[in-house]
C-alpha cells in the first residue's frame, strides 16, 4: 500500500512539473562560433608557414538568432565578429544573414562574395537526422544529441532542446524536434554553442528578410554572381554549375 502511494505521488509530481513547463515560442539566442583555424588552414599552401605560426589557434565570433513561432533570422552580432589576432584575409565585417520562413519552407540568404553582398532565395534543406540517447546541458537547457551527414560525407553533430518549439538552429540547420543549441562539424573544425537565451514569448516584430544586396532573381543577375564567384578559378578546368551553386548556398564558414 505504501509503495502504491509513493508511486502515485511520483506520477502526480511528474505530471505537475510537465504542466508547469513553459515552452519558449519567441526569443533571442546568442551563439558562440569557434573555428580552430590552426587545423583548418594547416594544409593551405597559399598561407606561409610564418603566417601560420603567428595565427591564433581559435577564431571566435558571436551570432544572434532571433525567432518567433514561424520565422527566424541568424546573423553576426554587431561589432563582435572579430576575435584574437584577426587574420589578414578575413574581413572585419561579417554581413552574412539567413532568414528562414518555416511556414513556407523557404529562406533568404545575404552572402558577401568578393566584397559585394548578394541576396539569394532558397528552400529549406532537408537533412536525415539520427537521434541518439546522449544528453547534455547547454545554456541551462537539457539537449539531446543527433547526427546527420551533409555534402555526402561530412558528419554534423547537433544538440537540440524540445523546450523551444521552433525546429531551427544556427547556420541554417533545421529539422529536429526543437531548437538546436549546440552544433559541431569536425571536418571543418568548427563549433556553435548557445551562450545566452533571452526568452520573450511575444512576437519579435523586427524579423524580416535581408534586402541590402544585389538581387539574383533572374538568370542574368545570377550569372553575374557566378562569374564574380569563379573569377579566380582555373578557366581551363571549369567546375560544374551545380557544384558551384552548392558551395555558394552552403554554410556560413
């Protein structure tokens, strides 16, 4: 009888805790992006050994992810995009942005190419995630591990929380049963982890697609962008247009 009473009390306690759980529908998340540039550029022949020796091991930057129940915007945090020993070929200003409309399954990217910003329209990429049993706490939220593969062979490790309902995340990664608060791509020596979550639970009215940049809506404008992107390519061995497009629409790395 005593054991039955204790079991009932435990069930009631769990039910009460679940009833008190507040699911976040609108917030601002700050992500720290960290690149091990010593490893990433170790085999780069364009960079001298002397320059590699002077390079700091990590390059960090802070990114903001604002969202409500249907749209999100991910962009570099103003005046906080440069880290220790900024390297000579990396710009001080990062104008990358990803606007995602989850209801329409579309997104709009603003991407700098050789000093010029371009506006690109795209659909939300679909990834086949495998959810694992591992859990860890990130920014105070319990997150479950999931893995996926991009570009045929590149493994991605993510940690998501179902306390935040939107199925979004940094760098345009989506599709898990909640918000991705941690991300790692070992092949690219890069990680993204949430460091601060400002929950508001009200619509964030400032979320809108980026507009400052050259449009690529028609074939002529798109070709201009491709020509600019490939102007340093080996013209004797041109790349396939599909490979170029995949590279342009890929990660903000």
